[in-house]
């Protein structure tokens, strides 16, 4: 059976649960040290207030708990080296199984290739994709990874599924991808960048049918 569409995905927040990936590694990192329960509690207040991409969790925690700063580097190393069981987005594996027979499936991510590949491998999703682009030089919203993907498959009907409004869709639209916003928080968006907005991942099957 010939494949009629290219369906391209982001990883975090679309295939794998991003908050789980950050929070579980911090939990395990802190468990390696004999900190008080209050330190741990205050860390999660900072984490939830600023989000998982915030770079100064430990520094901010050190304002209230100066003793933590002596362990800052060890904590960060423990966090980065911790490997967890990945949590897949609900029903995403069902979607991939349903779409894989007559659609090309690929990935464009801003993450580090070796890390992202390993996460996909451990999640059991790696086998669905034959092209994974993690370009550290030409990161989204650059159009370059979308152009490369489109050239590789030579398919006219291309879709990109993302959950980050600005970074995911600017480059995709410039290369004439139809954009699918996995918008579980029902954020406002411009229709100039988004063709479809969904909060159920299985709705993608209807869109590409």
C-alpha cells in the first residue's frame, strides 16, 4: 500500500510526557541526599511556580536553604544522569499503530539526539519512525529541519504535530506543512499558524483521513 501523508511529530508533550520526565528525575536526584522534608517541599513549590524549563531551581531554593548550595553541582549531575521509565502521552501508541500502515511517520525535535533516541527506545515508540531530526544548529522555529524532512520523503501532503505554539509552527508553515496543535490546555492561538487544534491525540486520525 502506498503511503499518502507525512505525519511529523514533536517528542515532548506530544509523544512523551515532558513534565514526568523532569519531575521524576528531580525526585530521584533528591532521594540520593539526606535533605529535610521541608527542603524537598520548598523545591516543588519553586518547580511548580516556574515550570520545568526554569534554570535556577536550586539557586532559588538556596535563598531559603543556603546549605543546599554546597550540593548544587552534585544534584544537577544526579538529575542529568538519572534514567526513568518514560510516560507516553495517553493513546499515542494507538494512534501510531493506526497511522503507520499508510502514512510516513517522522520526528522533528530540538532535543539532543542521543538522549531523545534513548527515550523513544525505552518507551517502545522508536520502531514507528524511520527519520528523527534533532538539529542543534538549526533548531525550531527554523524552517531547515522541515525542509530536510520534506525533501527526504518527497510527499506533498505533510502534517506537523506540536504543542509549543511559537517554536513548532513557524518553520512548519513556511514549508507548507499543515499544522496540528495538540492544545490540551486550550490556549489561544492565531489561525495563521494553526490549521487544526485538538486536545485528544486520536483526533489526528480523523484529520489525515
